[in-house]
C-alpha cells in the first residue's frame, strides 16, 4: 500500500515548524511527504509566509514534494484539491494541517490501522486525535465513533471518492428518522457550520466529510490516547478562536504495535460520551418507566441549551415546531396544525423562552387544537425562577386569559 503524508501550510511559521519537527522525530518517517502551501493574500504578512516557505523547502530527512499555490485558495479548496492530487498515485493519505503536532508513534499507528482495516469498507477514516470525552478502560488501543476528525487523520482512496460538496445532504439527513438520529448523535453542530459556510463566516470542507460518513452509517477510528496535539486554538488561525476545550494529553509512548479490534461496532458508552461534545442527549436517551413521556413544542436554542436536563427528567416522544420539518434525533417534527396526527398527546412542554410567546402558544393549543390545559407545561417558567406547573386557568368575560402558576408565581394575564 502506498501511503502519502500531506502537510497543509500557509503563514504560521512557529506552528508549522513544530509540526515539521514532530514528523521528523517520528519512529516511522513518511514514505513521501507532500507539502501544500496556499498562495499569499494581498496585504497579508508576506514575511511570515516566506518563513514558512523556507521551512518546508529545508526538509531533507525524507522524500518530499512542495507544491505552492499561485493564488490564495482558502482552507477548504486547498485541502480537497491537495487530497485529490495525492490520490492520483497513492492508496491512502495521512493529512496534517499546520497546527497538528504529531506524537512519535503517529505514523506507525496510522499505517497499522490502514493495513488492518483496508478491506473494512464501513471504516471511513482513521484519526490520530482522540476526542476529549470520558471513556472507561479498554482492552484495545482504539474505539469507533460516527464522526470524522480533521486533526491528524487519514483515509483510503475508495472512501475519499465518495466525498462531495453537497449542501442538500443536510436536509436529506434531517428528513429520515434513522439518519437524523445519527446526525444528532455525531453532528449536532453541523447546522451552524452549514450556515457559517453559506454566509461566508466559515470555510469548512470537513462538514461534508462528516455528513457523508453519517449518511453511510460509517465508522471512524480513534486512539484511546491521543497521538495529535492541536496548537492552533490560540487565535492565530483564520477559522479557530481561543479555547482549551479540545486540549488532550498527548501519548508520546513508543511501541512497536497497537492492539486493534476485530469487532467493528459502536458502543453506547461512546455515543453517550459524545452527547456533551457534538451530540444530542435526545438521541442517546432511552425510555424508562420512571420517566414521563412528553412532547416538546419549540426546537430552538432555548430547547438545545436545556436539552440535557429535559432528557434527565422526561422521555421526548416527538416535537412541534412550525419552522422545521422532518426529524430531530430520530423524533418526528410536527407542525402545530398537525397535532391531530399525534396518536396520543401526553404532556406538552413549551420550550419558548419569552413568557408572552408562551401564552400565545398556550392559548392556541387550548382554544384552537383542544389540548387540555392540564397537559401543558411551560418551559420558560420551569427553567426560570417560577415553578412550571400550571395551577389554574381563568377565562375573563373580555376573552383574556389569567393563568396561575405554582410556587412563587403570581398571575399571568394575556
């Protein structure tokens, strides 16, 4: 198997120098290192760009090829075109950006995974980075998840040929129950990235790779102990802010081989661990008799910010949202006018933060759709300073409503 190692650079000499040094110190050197440097933008720091250019041309410890773009392609185009170039003559590629420092055994790990899982078509990619999630002890050195990583990763030619820049794929995933559950489990942040790409705030190629893996129900390999340390979350990159949320301890242990598993599967442990990272608590919560069934009205940011606590107390059967369609986390989304299609209306939790909007929805549910008032619960009160249970509803002669809540709440008139 011919394996090329790709390094994508631009104008961060300090970061690039550390990545190059880490590759030089690997126990297994790249068969061939192909370095791509994006063209400098007008009015950019040409001096920093030139420093990077000098660094990559000074590499003399392995076979290398340096490709400098004649214009500024941007991150997404650079990576996609670079990978496609490398696959003209290689069976697999290892991909590093200029802020991914490799552990001494990184290439050895990647090579062993490539060789072991070459014929396992469900395995989409291999990552040297281990997500910052809590997992128990394991007998092997790897685990599988449903999300690809773009930090020190690699794949095979026949998997990459399925990559496509297709925005319609997001809607397709949302309209299918099983796909929407996988999307929520592994890519609950994808919607914001899609919006960012469309508005020009981001330039992500990786979101299409993630969505393709989710569509195919593919699996991605990760080491339990990370072999990649990202040093770019310091505000120096175009697409990365300052954060330590993804910091992990790098495994610098040198060994001859890794224990790879024969059984290729996702575990519930990994799914649940991902819920706090890029996933959804709704997607990984199962029904139990100690949880009351509810329907959630409102699938916006207020629900998302309280999703964990809601799932700790309830089991969500479906959603009502007038601006969304399809499914969320495997749960059907209905319009308010489709309430009649819900076979058994349990409690409806209105997850709209504004109390006045809650009242409007409450009025509509009772007067227009004949929902019993005792089945309605207001999330804005439950997650605010008031207790959520509606105690009494009075209808005044002038048609106004007066609702009394339990606890410290007084009367709400609408």
